[in-house]
C-alpha cells in the first residue's frame, strides 16, 4: 500500500528501518510517519477510546484531532500522523486516559 514511484515526487528511494508494533516487527522507511508505516501494513487501529473502548485510527492526518495517539517507547499520547519512524522504535496501541 505504499507509493513507491510518484509522477511528481519521483521514485521514493529511502532506507528501510524496522519498527515494532504490538510486539511484531514491520518494515518502515525513513521520513515516513508512524501512521503511514502502519497503514502500509494494513494496520488501521491505533488506539481504543477512553469511554466505550471503540477502535480509533487515522482521522485528520495532520495532528489536530488526536485520534491516532499511540505509545512510543513507553511515552503515551504520541500522535502517529506527525511523528516520524525511527529504527528500533517500539509502538503499542493505546487505551485508557488521554494523557
């Protein structure tokens, strides 16, 4: 589900990195957001709502709505849509309170 070649941006030659999401390893590319990397692997659920524990994922994609909050290396409420991946990053879906 990645765009590897774009008519305007050209070929997307970026170095691959490994991220872990909920204990499983996935390939990602330098410079892409956590949300984009997970979406490329068909992962759409990034957290569960506080009250009803309903699944949530990418909504606005620009950091305004906070629907894509995940835990990154133990830090809660990291917005997946505006945070770039790093090699060895450990990501988990988030449940519970906002912050």
